[in-house]
């Protein structure tokens, strides 16, 4: 079951996130040190090695830290940026972490700048017995900026209790000739699932815990 939802923008008044906490997303780190949110994998692992560029960084969030995903151009290449709770290709159902709850939606906070008709996307994949039982694509598309961390909610259709979940956030499209969106970014914080009668936490979905990695 596949659900694709185009975002309706919400303009509320939560705190404005800044880029003065954690690592500078515009910095090139030749020494190969970078941070990653605990329980998440990021594009930093490859972009540090190939380009010396940090594409995912820690920023101030609603109460503590959030995560910032940024697009960069290096020569003729668009430097891909993403976070995922597992290794592998999300849309193919590769990898995942144990999860045994039936959910009806996801809730969180975001801020963004999308340049030149750029697109950001949250993908949630549920599996049972190693087979995909639900894929939800939540898209943020168009020219626009939301500098305040703003609450969002989107529905998830799930007919069975799964045993695995995959969560991935990506930025910038590579499917057309208008993909050179340097300067686009997506900030996320306080991600959780919505159950029938309760909120269901996601491991380090508030992005409070970060781990420093050293690549030599």
C-alpha cells in the first residue's frame, strides 16, 4: 500500500531554529570528523570521504537539538543528503529496526528552505516477515522557506501489526535536470508515531543524542 501526500504548509509560531549550535552545515571538514545522531545513519559517512563536506549536522531544536539536512554542489556533482534509521535502500525495504505497533500517523516538527522547485521527503516503510506491508511518502515540494520549527502530522495506512520499520528523510531530486539546488535544507525534530490511543516514540527521534565519528 503506497500513500503519497503533498504538504500543506503550516505557519505557526514555535521557536526559530538557528544554525549556531552543533556543527556548521556550510563547513568543509578536511580532518574527517563528523557527528551523527545516535540510532540514525546519515550521508555524512560518504560525503566526508568523497567531498570533505558535512551534509547532516546538529542544530538547536524545540527543546534541545534537532537535525539539519543540507544540499551542496561540488563541481558538477550534487552532494546527496539523507538520514535513515537503517542501512540499505528504504523503498526496496532493505534493513530496518524492530517495531511491533500499529500506527495511524507520524508527528514531528520541521523547518525548511526549498529552492527552485526542490523537494524534501519523509519515507516510512513497514515490513512483516521481511515483506513490505506499507510505504508512506510525505513530500514537501516547491519554492518556499519555513524558518520556524513548525509542527506537522501525516497519516499512515497500516492494516497489520508490523515487525520492522524503516524511516528515511531525503533532500533534493535527482530525476530531472533541475536538481542543482545548493542551499536547500530540511530541519527535523521530535519525530514520533501516532497510535490509536497513544504517541509511540521513535529511537532518538528528538535528536538529543549525537555521536562524534572520526574518519582518517
